[in-house]
C-alpha cells in the first residue's frame, strides 16, 4: 500500500515537473518589447493657437521686450524696425535674416562680435528647452498621461501579443508592404481554392533566406495549373518586397514567418 | 509500453512548442496593376537569308507581342530604350540584376532563323525576380506565317503568367460597311484579332448581318437576303460555298451555332410573331423551341449546351430569359429598368453579356446566368452586339456615332472592353465595321 502511494507520488512529481519544464508558457523568455510610441490626436486649432497659450504669451512678451532693448542698443536704422514683425513668433530663421542684413549695412569688423553676442544670446533664448516645452507644455503633460494609460493597455493586451507574435502595427506594416508588391493574376478561376501558404526564413534585416510553398504537391497536380501561377505570383511579391519590413527587435519571434496569400477575396469581390 | 507512452508524451509536448512559435500572416489583398514585362526584340541569326533580315521579322514579332500584351490591360511592356542587354546575349542568359533595375518582372527573348525555307522562331520567358527561365518553346512554320506565331507566343506567355487561356491567335468576323448611310454596302469581312490580314468573304451585292463562327471556325452563319427576304445562311470559309439554312416559309434571322457545332439556333418570324427554332445540320431536322405570341429572338446557348438565353417582349418590354435547351422551364432573369437585348453566354459559362437601352443611351453589360450581379461596362450614344473572346474576359462590340439628317458624321467602329470595364480599346478596321463575332482559339 505504502509502496504504491510512494510510486504514485513520485510519478506525479515527475509528470508535473516535466510539464512545467516543457510547457511553452513557463520557459518563454520575457520578450523585449519595442518602446511604444503613443500618438495623441489633437485638433488642428490646438496647434495654430499656440502663440495664445497662456505661458507662450508671457514668453513672447519677454522676447519682444528684449528685442526692443536690443534694437535700441544697436541703434538699428528705423527701416529695419519696420521690417521686423513684432507679432510673429521669433523663429531662428528670422534671427538669421536679421544677422545677414546687419552685416551688410554696418561695418563688418566692428560689429561682428556684437552680432555674435546677440545671436548667441538669442539662440539661448530661443532654444531654451524649457521655453519650447512651455509652448507645448500642456500637450506634453497630456501625452505623458496617455502614455501611461496606453502602457497599461498594452500590458493588458500582452496575451494577444504572445499569441500572434507580432503587434498589430508590425503586422499591418508588413501586410501593407506585401499588398503593394503582389500583382494578383487576374485570370484565376473564381470557384477554386486560391490560397497559397508560403513559409519564410528571414535574416535580421528582413531579407529572405528560404521560401517554401507548403502545398507543393498542388503545383503539379493536373487541373490545378492555376495554382502554379498563383504560387509564382506570391513568390514574386516576396522577392519584390525584399527586405521585408520586420520589427527591429525580437528576431527570434519572426525569423520564421508563414504568409498565407489568399486571392479569393480580391477576385470574388 | 510505459517507455513508449513516455516518448509519445515528450514528442507531443515538444511538437506543441514548435508549432506555437510560427507566426502566420494573411495576405488577402494585392494590386491589380499591369505586370511590367520587357519584350526584347527577337534576334535574327546571321546565317539566315538577307530577305529575312530586311523584313526585320525579329523586331516585328516583338512589336506584335508587345501590342497584344499591352492591349490585354494586364501587362505593361517597358520602353525598349531602357533595355540594357543585347537581344542575342539576353536570349542565352539574361543579367537578371540589370533587368530588375528597370523594374521588369518578366522578360521575353527569342531568336529567328530560316533553314530549308522553314521559319524557326524560338522564345524564352524569364522570371526576373526568381532569376530563372519559366518557359521555352520553338515553332517551325512557313515564313509567311510569322504574324500568327507572334500571336501564339503571346497566348503562351499570357497563359503562363495569368493562369487563363489567351485570345490572341483568333480572328474576328464582322460586317464591313461603306458608302452613304442610306445606301450602305455591307460585306462580310474577316481579320486577325489585332486588325491585320483583312479579307472580304462576300461581294456586297446583298445586305449581310450578324455573322457568327462555328466552334471549329470553319463555318460562318449569318443573315442575308434571299429573294428579298431575310434568311439565315451558312458559309464555308475554306471553300466559299454558301447555302440557305432550312426551308422556312418566312424570314429567319439572329442565327448562332450550338456549342457542339451540330445545330443552328435562330429566330423564325411569320405573321408578326417570331419564335426560336433549331436546325440540325446533319439530319436537317427542324425543331421549334419556344411557342409564344410574343417576339422571341437572339438565342444563345450556354457553353454546356443545356440552357438557352434569349430575349422576349412577353412581359411587355424586351427582357432576357433563360430556358432549358428543349424550351422548358422559361425564366425571366432581367428585372432592371430599361430594355435588354442581344444576350450572349460567356464561354466560361458564368456570365451573360447583353445590350441595355435606358433613357435613350446604350450600355454593354454583364450579369450572372441567374440575372444577379448586373454590371454595366460601357455607355454610349449607340452600341450593341457584344461577342466574347474565347477566354471569356474581353467583349467586342460595335458603336455608331450620331449623324446628321443626310447621314453626315456617321461612323461605325469596333471596340473591345474587358470585364473590369476600364480597358476599352478601339479596334482599327479598314472600313467602317459592325456586328463583330470573335472566333475560338485557332491553334486549339
């Protein structure tokens, strides 16, 4: 009695441990997820109204003040002042224009250093990341929030991700690429099975090392001549598309791919 | 036993793991753009006669192949200026990378020579992306036949790349028209599908209408006048022998052969009523198929010979009907607005082409054999009489222009359109032309 219980326990342990070792979920390495780029859809008015955002307005006023001071100190001719557009956001381009004009009109040697100083000062002012951030600070905060949200979402979608192997966007990119390359032969019969399955082995850059038609027997079956034409068109599409648009990471996931070319939908409408 | 079970268990576990890793992606869409092909001129071997070189048969054949492929709408022949390799070297072994550069996906090369007064034309079809030859054939024939060889080559290429039979080695019979509108001279004419080699079969003394080929393309049936009465005729193209079909006490018109070529089906009109009849060409037995006080006409067999479509005004308007070949089980299949006529069953059997008149405009369209899925392919002031290419992909029909009261500005031309409705092309003829009928493939 004891012996049989003992054996049963041992066998159970063996079976459980074997299952644990070989079960794919248990041994699957954590997949290095590519960083998720979240895109926020904002209304166009949000962009066009940037200068009127509260913080941006303050900054603009500051810049305007400084410009006025600078113009005075440099004793710029009144014409130049007219040309300047005080209402516009001073972008680096504008500054460069000013620089050119001044060098033409004034003594180059003497003013060179002054101009340099001015431009450097302006650059600092304009390219200060804080200020740029201020211009878009609102959206930045929102983006961060959505990023957090979307992070949560994608984590909860992890199950899907493992099952399909590629994320939806990765799959879509690859599909879109092949859609463009595949010239469907138009003469195929409507009432036949028009599915060709091709197994690919890929390099890290997406070039195809090996392609194999899975239902190879059909290629030479009498009465299935159209299948050969279809299979060849699919192979042409793959060759034309090379290198395939594969994800930059996770080579192990997609080094073996199976493409199912199905012309039924297109031809039957 | 235990060991075996254990092994099976292990196998199952590992097998599951492997299949789990493969990612599958469904590609359900592609583009319908024409396939870019390069047709390299066929080179003429140096030992061939001077006459052959002068004719430039090599480049002429390439030109015909190119035109055929272009007109099909499924191929895009590339400009010769961009070709990077000489024809003779390309025929031996193309530099695939170079052809790939000009975006060619298929390449056609070939050579021509004459030995013992026989013209030998060989060609190879290369898959540029797979970097391999996918077809190679040679034809030997009399030198005058080179145009036909060019068409046969196109058919082979077309079939290899699209999966369906071609329609280039075919002929078209039509009514050639000349003269003012009220005094038209109409002759039966026959030509290659690309408009070359026109020959006239009748002199133009009598009016001729609706010529149709038989399945072997040796015989033509058409309507002409006999003792001032429209009658169905039979003409042997080879011998030129004509005969009136049957001894009907009235006018017969709208003839067509049955798919086996043994019968002629036509309309016979008497006392204002017209019904559909068949006549067996071997036994000369006449059979009445429809019996209805309405006008039944334009019969056309399905390719298996089991059904007949025709038009009839039994519902008050001219509509299309389908019945069994013995005349039973008549069913109306068109219910749309307008008047429907000239139904023709596709050689593939899946579609029926027709002419439709609606609000004084004419349309050529197709629908399934049960009347569903009607698609109008082209619309014009006046056009009718569609006829199918042997592969059931293209329709040929004729179009007339509006003319003044004296008939000025009038013209009749042949046009082709494919099932997509986008590839409409004029077929050039020597004179005005109407009532075209497409033959089956000559090389079959």
